[in-house]
C-alpha cells in the first residue's frame, strides 16, 4: 500500500464528511444569493473550533503556541476583509437575510485550508515530536491561524454590511 493510500485509509470518516461539507459550501458560494449570518458563521466557527481543539491537544497552555496562532488569525482577518472589498452585500429587510454577490474565493480557500491542515495534522500524527520543532510549529500555527483568520475576516465584512444596513433602516425610520 503506498503512502497516500495509508493516509486515506487511516483518516477518520468525519474528516471526509468535513471535506464534502466544505466542498458544498464553496460551490454554493459561487452563486449570488441570500443567506443568513448564522449560515455564514459556520465555516469560521468550524475552523476556529478545529484550531482550538488541535492547539489545546498538542500544545496545552503554551503561550507561545497560542500567541503564534492568534498572530496568524489577526493577519488572516485582514486578508479576509480585503477579499470581500468589492463584493455587493445588502440586507433584505423583508427576510432579514444578507444578499451577497458570488464569492469565487471561498472554494479555493476551503480546499487549500483543508489540504494544509490535513497535511500538518497527518505529519503530527505520524511524528508527534514535530510539535516540539520550533520551525514546524510556527509554520503550523501561523498558517492554521491565518486561514482561520481569513474566514473570520470575511465574516466580519458580512457582519458589518448587515449592521450598516440595519442602522440605515433604523435611521430612516426615525
């Protein structure tokens, strides 16, 4: 059995289910349409929880590890915010849902993020001592945080658009 087959056969079923879910989210985002803020929060929440779990399992209370992950998140948030700078985002007052233009960045980002996280997690599963390697850990934590931050930054842009629309409606009603 080659190495790729070994990894695939030892990967938990939930990981494949997650990949399928991420693919469906990415494909759906390529069509403009209305969606709720709750639905838009799923991906950033998912990657945040996955990151929190992974770091707490591998690094415990290491301030360095948590700090590197948070630095990645902050940097990623800026990138995520910028990715939607030209998107059309409006709130439909009748439904309370956000109308967004097609997002062609989500699918590639989801696939790259999944591949990077899968690669790092696989390497750590095969060789747990890698978590003690400063260079490997910094790369893992900064990238993991960075990708999580991109999704958080995009969500913050959606949240801002929704709040601005709500504030505009409330101001017009006064």
